[in-house]
C-alpha cells in the first residue's frame, strides 16, 4: 500500500518530466527506468541487495546512523517500488502522450504555472490512463514475490507479503492458512478493480454529452 | 495600439522571417498551410522562442534577443484561440472561463465569469462540460476564456476551420461583432481569403515564412501587388504578359492586347483578372476595346454559380483547350442558350492588374 502511494506520485511526476524532456538522453533514461519490468524479479532483488545490503554503498551510508534496512519492512517496500515502478511510469507516460498538446498550450497561454498545468490539466485529462496504471501497480505490489524474498526475507507480520505467506503455508502443508490468504488477495484485487471501473464509468457519464 | 514584430525562427529546413508593424486593430494573416502563420502566433504567445529579433505589443516588450528579454507566458497576457478550441474536458464551462483568473478573489471571479457568459450569449450552460455543448458554443466559450484574462493581444488560429459551412457564416458575423468590442489588437490566421476579408481591416499575405505583402484589404484584393498575392487571394486568370504602353498590355498566349486603368511599369510580368470580373455581353460596345470573341471549352456548375472555361479567338479542340475562366450566375448562363457561339466577353480595364515577375 505504501509502495503504491510512493509509486503513484513518483511515477506521475517522472512520467511528466520525461514527457516534456526531449533531450538526447531520453532513450537511455527511458530504458533504465523501464529495465526492472523486463528483468526477472530475482535479478532486481539481487541488485537492490547489492545496493542497500550491509556492504552496499547505500547500506554502508545508512549504517553510519545505525540504520539497517535490509530484511526490514522498508526493504519490502523498496523492493515493491523498484519492481512495480516501470508499470506506473510506462502506462502514465503513454496517457500523457495522448493529451492534445493544444490543451497544455492553452493552459500556459492563460498564465498557468507548470504545477497548475500538471495538476489541473494533465493529470485530470490523463486520468483514465493513470487510474489503470495505479490499479496495475497496486496489483503488482500486492503480488510481489521474488525481489521481496531476496531483500526482505519472510518475517511474519513485518516483511511477509501475501504471496510469500501463501507460498510458505503451502510448503508447510497448511492448506487452510494458504486458502484464507488466497481468498483475501482475491477479495482485495477484485474490490480494487471494481471500484476502479465503477469510478471511471461514473466520471465518463458525467462528462459525456450529445455533441460529438 | 501598436505592435512591432520582427523575428527569425529556424525549424529544420523551414525559416520564419517576419517583419510586421502596424497600428491597426484587426489584422488577418492569410497564407497556405505550412507558410508559417501558426508559428508566428506561437512565437508571439511565448509557446515558441524565436531565434532572434523583437516582439513589442502596445509598447510592452515580449521578446528582444539583443536586450535578452523573453517574458514568460504568464507575464505576456495573450489570448490564444486554438483551432480545436482546446477546452479543458475535465472542467465545466464556467471553470474553463475562470481558468486564467486565479489572481482575482472568488467574488470577483464569479462576477467576471457571469459577465462574460452573458456577453457571449452562453446563457445557463455554465455547469455543463465542453462535450455537452454545440460547436458554436464551444467557440464562444474558448473566446470568452481567452478574453477573460484581459489580454493586450488576441491571437486566433484558424478559428472557423472546425465548423461546418452553415455555422461558419453565422460565427463569422458573430465573431466580427465580438472582435469590434474587444479593446486590443487581434491577429488571426487563416488560409481562407473570404474569412480574412470579412473579419480583418488589414491583411498580411504569407509565403514560405515571409510576409509577401501587408496592406489594406481592398487594395490587396483589387490590385494584388505580387504574383503570390494574386494567387492566394483567389485570382483564377493569371497569365504572362508584356507592356505595350502605360495603359496597355499584350498577352501572347491569348494573342490579345488589353487596356488597363492600372499604370504598367515593368516590361514583362503577369496580368490577372478575377473570374467574376469577366463579363459576358450580348453586343460589343462601339469602341471595341477589351471585347473578345470566345468559345466554351468546358463548364462546371455550382448550385448558384457556373464556371465557364473559355477560349479566346478560335474554337477549342478539347475541354482542356481554354484561356480564361469566367464565373457567372445561373441566370446569366441560361441566358446564353438564347445566343449562339461565339459569345462576347468584356474585360473591364478597372479590374485588370499587372504584377512583376
């Protein structure tokens, strides 16, 4: 959940910056941001481990303050962010690219600041795409398994994600526990998707008219 | 009211190089698509930064490459009407109009919006969304939104191209009225000479990024000063000609000589006569000047007017074998059925123009 919120804002803003950036590094930056999507989660997990682990650069830096994030709740969140971020970023950027450029120009000629253009025009107009991206991201975070296992382990009540709980419950023969978790994740996912769809069609109805 | 625009902007292999200054209030920019008209509006509004030059509107410098001035769009106060109106689909009509009014208090904002809604005949549609109103209403909303910020200059980019013919004529009259009320400069871009003529007092003709000619609209339409202007203002009969004397020219291709009112200076050039100024007459006048015998090579009927493709001096061999195009009403065309070929045309010396090569 935390990961979804972080990705939502991070993905939104970075996608917007990338939409407006047309420099020569665009292709490279885009590839790097999308990379976690195509890598196996264990590879992403391994990379995070190298970075924030006890001997990694970030891990070393944090150790000065006596903070250890590996195999903690934070590590689970970071793993989810890294793995699910490209989904939000790519889908949102696609939605931004679809916006009629005249809408953004119109907002600017009316004296809107870039922040206003973003929050009042770009985000609301691209909302269906952003909503879809958020739903996807949430689903991905909820289902995160590989990378989380690598960096956060499975500490019940702390770093154990639902899919990991299901995996270990099944392994341990506790089919009842696994089933309960399966039903819970099923319910959450369905609820999110239904709310998402309902909200979309409601908004559309409100703005749709007789004109073409 | 005064503006000075003198800018250069390079974009791939296209070069915009415009120098224009005027004290007029409504100026039409007429040019074919790709002639850089829209780019000019984008430079003035600040959406695009020119490479060099200056833009001064009402003694306020928007841009000056030498003094390193480039006002932000927020400080420019420009009203821009986009071709597709660019209304924000996620906001109601009232919210759209109020979009640029953040500096005002809530009551002032509401007052301004309702005053504009009243003035632009928007009635009680303030709570609707842009897709729920008609094309004409959308245009008025877009104009109200642009004017709401009290701009120094209003820029209209092909304002009627999204409307159907019926609505277009209606909106042109309405727009003409609304523009007269607007206290400021208006620059509007179009590829349609009729729109330009109806709305503007002065017209600038654009060709490949340059101002071909700028002047009072009647002068431009009556005696265009260049070949390009003649073409873009819709002259259908343009042909190479040579000077015989101050008021007489020869058209070798047609094998005729014509008398003109316009004084002819260069030796070689092109002569033009508008298709609607070529008159068919029953009997030639006594003096015989500018009367010619013609045969019909082809004709094309419109709902109210007919275009005739005529050959001067001899019978045409095919429908493509013609010299001059002539536009007449259906009644005049039907009248021809009472006569027999060859018919006689009269080219009024008043409307013959001659342009340099």
